[in-house]
């Protein structure tokens, strides 16, 4: 049982975010989240000898550095009475440990079978969504997920998990690709127009032929769909641009940062905006930073924030090379890193605990790091 939790802890942690993204199952997801963290902490303490093999493993050193920064920040600016900050500190540390243990003990599964299971789980979300809410033509489609942008995150990642899977494609795979693509478009998320082309570039390379194919496909879409009064990704991009409704949130996030620029607002204030700076008539529309980089700087301040971002970006860029790309089993995880770093410009990714794409981002960094370690040792 203990070894099973070590192997599949990342799967449990990741897929529980689906429950948290559905309004009617949110409370259940929260109970599972807290219960699982408690059980995992207890198991790790009982098996403390495993910590030196996993937590202190060279491949996961960047997790250790981020945890040290979090602990130092907590010691300087928080106390045990700061319940939310202490919870964030513990949850982040356990999150990194869960991902590390899963990769260390079940690397082959995450290299081969995981993408299949990921695609099937996301297909389950789509099927249940279509049964519960079959009208995809009434505005932005969110299905059973609380936010259409969140559904698009699921379906775009589902699309990429199928397309970048190394095994031979079946007719069912092509059906999944079509389904995920259509649902992604009808969510109205403009991020789809970044996520889908990006996965094609990673799969087929950047060439004139592929650019022409993309142009041809987009032209057909514009001809057939954009003339209809639908709130799809392309329609919204054409009428609103990519950052239309984000600029004000960036502005007030920046103003929030300038109120406490050096040391930020605290570990529990991720994606935080000081609402006292926002005029009353805008408060309903200003919900958060909607920028992962600004969110981290507001949370930690410039000093600790740049340390965190430096570690994250340095670790990410290590894998943007021909050697990493040459291994087809790495491509999906490299895609997740690139897509998340780009998406963090207009969404509050990277900084949270219970967000599907953010967890996959951290998992991808850890997986590629462990894969690189294996390859170097083999050579």
C-alpha cells in the first residue's frame, strides 16, 4: 500500500484537481486533498530513510531549493499563527515530495502509460460535460467545469497527450484529437490559439509546409465558423485580442506590487491584488493577477520572487535543446513547460497548489530532470 501511494501519488494529486474544478464536487476534492496530504506526510515520516534517496536526489534538487526559499521566507515574515501561509508552506513542500516520489518509484509508467490514462480521464470529463450540458453553441462552453478557460486547459492538454504520444495512432486516437480540438475551440479560450499550434510545431517541426497547412486550416475555420454568432476562441480573439481583458488586472497587480515591492505580501497571497487600490466600479471584474510572473512577485516580493523565477526559468530552459527534443518521450513534457510558461503571461499559473496545468508543469520539470539524470548516468 505504501509503495503504491509512492508510485501513484502524483496521479491522485493531479486528478483530484478535476474534482476541485467542478462546483458540485469541490468540497469532496478539498477533503481528499487535505486527507491525502496528511496520509502522505505520515507515510513519509514513518519511512524517513527514503527522504535522502528521493527528496535529496540530484534530479530533484531544484525542488529542494524552492522549499528552502519558502521556509526562509516563512521564517522571516510569518509565524505559526499565520494559518494560511503555514498551510501553503506545508502543501507546497508535500506537493514537490509527492511528484518526486512518484517519478522516482514509477518512472517507466510516467514515460509510457501515463499519457494514455491522462487522455482517457480528460475524455471522461468531456463525455460527462456533454451529457450534463449538451448545448455547446450557447456562448462559451464550460461543460461541468466551473470555468471555460479551465475546460480548455484540460482539452488542449488532452489533445497534446494524444498527438505527442509515441505509440502508433489508432482510429480512436484520431477521434479523440477531433473531439478535444472541437471542445477546445468552443470554450472560447484564446489560449487555445497558442496551445494547439504549439503542439503541432513540437510534433511536426516548424516548416513552410506546416505553416501553409495551418493557414489553410484556419482559413477553413474562419469561413465556416466565424460567420456564425458563436463565442469561440477565434471569434473572441478577432474581436477582443489576446490581452483585452487582462490589461487592467496587470495594472492593479503591478500597483499592488509597488505597495510592498521588496518582500511582497506573503506565501498565502498568491495571485493577489489589493482591492483597496481598485475603484468600486471595477472591483467585480478584477479577480486576480492573471499573470503567473506578477503573481509570484506580489507573493514573494522582488528579492525572493526573482530567486524563485530564476530557479524555475533556468530549470525550464535546460530542456529547450536538440538533445532533449530528440527523445520523443520528452516532447509532451517539454510541451507542458513551454505552454505553461507562455500561458503564465495571461493566467495565474505556476504559483498555485491545486491547479491542473500548474501541477503538470512541476511534474514535467521533475520528470525531465530525472530522465536527464538517467541518460547521463547511462552514458
